[in-house]
C-alpha cells in the first residue's frame, strides 16, 4: 500500500528552484531515505510531505490525501523530527511533551502516562524536570524523537535524526528506529551518513540540485555501481572527498 506519492513535485523559493520536478512512491512499513549534498532539496521535500508548506506545483499525496487539501488530517497521523531543534526552552523536558500532545487533542490524563513511556523509550526519565538548555545535544535529539511519537504516528519523518550524535547514541537511535520499523511504522529520513542509510533504509533516493538522480535499495545500488554506498553516492552526485 502506497503511503506517500509525489508526481512532478516542484518547490520554488522566489526564483530558486529547490525541488525540481521529482517523483517517488513510499510504501507502508518502508524506510525511505533521501541522500544528497547540502542544499540538494531534501528538507524542502520532507517539509512538503508533512504539510509544513505547499508545493509550487505537482501532486503530493500522503495516506491517499492531497497535502494542499487535507493538511490537518494528514498531520494528525504523522510525526516529525525536524532538522533544527525547536523545543520550547521555557518548558521542562516533560512539559515539552505534554504541551505538544495538546496539538493532537490528547488530554492530560492520557498524555502524562504517554510522556513517561516515551521518556523511558529514549532513556530520558531522569531529565524529565530539567529545562531544555540543561540537556546535551544528543539528549535534545532523543527528546525530539520522543516528541515526534506522541500521537503514535503511522508515518515518521526524520530530518537528519543522528547528525552530531556520538557513535553510541547514533547506534541507540538506530535501534529505536529499527524497533519502530518492526512495528510497521513507515519512516522517511534524510542523512549524510551512508552507514545509517545502509543500516536503516529499504530504499534511498539520491538527490542533487533539486532532482532525484536515482532510487534503489542500498544493496541494489552497490551491486549495480560497485563499491560501497559512499562510493556510489560520490559517483552519482559527481562529488569527491578531496578538495
Ligand atoms: N525558507 C527558504 N527560503 C529560501 N530558500 C530556501 C529556504 N529553505 C531552503 N532554501 C534553499 O533551498 C535549497 C534547498 O534547501 P534544503 O534545506 O531543502 O536542502 P537540504 O538538502 O535539506 O540541505 P542540507 O543537507 O544542508 O540540510 C537551498 O539552496 C536553500 O538555500
Ligand atoms: Mg536539510
């Protein structure tokens, strides 16, 4: 079953074409990754999927509904972990979850046990009563992940979920995401870590300058082009690690 589909998706910021006519389909339970250099258009594509902003042209459907016509219904069923930390610094860790739950009309009597459950899931229970600025960068990441799960989303959108994390924390997040996958949550993520894409993604779209260069499984790309996923990525985006 198709959960997300895009046909001829274009997003322009004034004269800059950030997403330049892309097509893709993502199935239920799949983990789909957008890879590509800075400015390729990954975050822009993700933002359109989670109804943060409309496309300039093209058709994007999530759960079979058009993102421009049914944004409210779509947003109720998905979770978002943004690239930048947008936690409320005036609230504690726990309060951040409770306030976020209100956007989904989750009553306090339900959100309280849920918040504890999610804090346990991301191993932050002992930080429940501290303010956001007292968390380490990795802890803020984990809290953003917990917050994105507050409405038990069928589709989870993760923009660079492990950027800046130490290897141990990164592996811990992979463990959590693989667990969600095993529960049939559909995942869409962006990453600059090829190991992450290999570990989590069933298929990846390699983007460059607003276009999708190729879509395939990491293993399919590696057997077609030879070498590791990193070599394939560099070859297809025409980049090199030197200079
Ligand atoms: N709100 C905005 N207004 C104007 N231009 C924007 C805006 N957001 C992004 N852009 C531009 O659109 C292009 C694509 O940006 P986007 O954030 O989608 O890239 P990205 O692939 O997520 O990159 P990164 O790997 O650095 O996160 C860039 O040229 C960027 O400068
Ligand atoms: Mg981005």
